């Protein structure tokens, strides 16, 4: 493969001839071949938005001439358009400040700008990666700002629409099944009845609650560290630079970005991402619980609980003919485990770093964005391929309801807890119905029993 020679302050280095990146990216590419995780595209695009806003503000503050600012902005638009996705080859496992990814952006923008300006990739570029593209900036304030921007976009554009769709699907199912009375279960034991609609309304409310918690977390992400430069003081950036860049981003993206009140905090602490990951963990916990309930209620088809039918999407077994498995719930619960693991890694990483800088930034944003993507995708899949197709298995639901011993609870106000317990125990021990046991013990006459033990009057009016 043909190479060209590029230079940085360390000296010369060979770079693939047509690569838009330069010497510093190439050094990272060679020095950090760790794992298979690359800097997420959402981060690259967030950086492009940020560099574009920085160029606009540098121009307003007369630090960049029109020609250079226009070129930088044009390249950022091309990056956002996906034209240069292959030019960002760096791994997550690199310097903890993300400097090499910041320089990857600076170099690609400078080199592509040279081509747009009619020059060659031969270092005669009109734009310098550090002096112009990185003007008034450091990795230490741009990388954390890009982390927040990437998280906001990814949550807003991919996760929230799927969360909404799942909630609406559950709401529809809850309404559809509002008249189906079934037995409740607590501690995995028979309990008093409720409707299937009420049971699903609990799941719907859990998803709504997660949605609200995620929206609260977005509020913590809008403030950006930009303007703090190397240690938070803003050295080499003009007064008001960070505020103006945040305003420009708010104008161009429609998200209410601001400059963080304390930029020292923005560089050295990532509690906002810990908080956001906590909200995602809450969603993962709710997803785990709902998917588990669905697969238990659908267990069988002959030897399980069997109260729900779920869509038969694919053969479940390579050896057992005709077997159908609850595969969507398995994917969803695996994702929930991964999100909880990511949350633990984010918590550890955010608690680290010394003095003015947290140097665990790439691992923090890699884990957060992976959680968002996995949750968005699995929720979409679980909703379309499972939840939307759930139907009740009425004969099984009715059989379980009639068999349940805990309908006896309705007798307690009439004959007392102790007598009601005697009826339940006798019915269980002698294999008879509650009604038969009540008559045998001479505690409740059959007519009274039918009047008092009526599942329809035991579900109250809620939802
Ligand atoms: O890359 C920078 O702008 C700063 C770097 O992370 C450092 O603090 O050494």
C-alpha cells in the first residue's frame, strides 16, 4: 500500500497515501491496537457538530478568517453526512482524555479542507490541525462536551422513540385485556385476582417512569464543559467562547445546550453520565422484569403456566421438533445484564482520575452509548416481535382462577382470617374446591359462598 510522509512534533511518520488523517492519528493507530471497539460514530458526529460551532464562534471573535472557517464548516458537514466514516480508525482503548480522537478530527478536517481548497495531501495545507481546527480548544474540554452531545442525540433520536412505542403497545394491550380476570401471584404463590389489563398496566407505568427518569438525565447533559480548555480555566480561549459555542450548538441542533457553570467540574467529574447510566439501568431493570413475567406467563405450552400466547417467530430447537422458545425475552434480558455491567464500569471509571482531569473518558462514553444502542434495539425488537402479538390463553386463565385457593381471602371479612385459613388448608389437603371445604367445615353455606367469593367483585375499579 502506498504511503505519504506526515510530520508532527515527534518527527516524521508514514501514513497511508490517501488517508485524511495525519501523524498523530497514525501514531495512535499503531500504538493502541487494543480490542475491537472503535470510537463510536455518535462521538465522531458529536465532535463534528462541536468543531463546526467552534469554527463559527472563532470567526465571530475574529480568530479565524472567513475562508478557513468556511472550509472547516464544510468538512464538518461532510462528516455529519457520513462521507468520511472510514477516516476515524481509532480504538476506544487509547489515551484517557480522548486526545487522539480529538486530533483525529482535527487532522481529517485540516486535510479534507486542503483538498477542498485545491491542494494536495502534502502538508502544504492552509489549515493547521492544532492552530486552526483546535483553536480556543483542548481535548480536555471538547471530549467531555462531545460525550454529552453524543449521549443527548443518541438518547433522543434512537432510544426515546422506541420507549414510546413500547409504552403505547402495552397501553393498547392493557385496554384490550381489561375484562380478563386472572389469578394474581406474589412470592411465586397464588394470590388474589386482578385483570390481565391491570397486570399489564403496571408494566406500562414502569416504562413511563423510566422515560421520565431518562428525560431528567438529559437535563444534566445539556451543560457542556466547552470553554474550560486544558484545566478548566479557559486558557487560550477568549472570554465568552464556551458560552457562545454552547449557544451556537443550541441554535443549530434545537437542544438546549449551555456552558457548564463550573468548567473544572466538567473536565474532572462525569457524575452526569453516571446519573444518565443510572436512568438507563432503571429501564434495563424494568425491561428485565417485564420480559421475565412474559416468559413465565407464556411458559409451557402444556407443562408450564401457559396463560399467555406469544408469537412463534422461529423454530426454537435444533433437536426437539416443534419447540418454540421465548427468544425475544431472552435477548431483552441479556441486554439488561449488559446494561447493568456497563453501568458498573461507568461508575468505576467516573470515580477515577486525578486532580484536574478524569482520564477514563473513552470507556465511559463507549459504555453509555452501547447501553443506549442495545436498549433501543432490543426494545424495538421485543415490542414488534413479541409484545404486539401477545394474546391471552383464556381456558388456562379460567382454570387457574377457579382452582386458586386465595379466592378464600374474600371470605375473611365475613368469617374471620382463621376460619378462612382452615377452609383453604382443608381444600388443599383433601383435593377439594374451596366451596366444598367451606360446606364440609360448616363455615359458609353454598349460597353465601357464591355471593361472597366472586372474582369480579375482587378486582376493584383500578384501571
Ligand atoms: O489534549 C489536550 O488538549 C490535553 C491533554 O489531554 C492533556 O491534558 O495532557
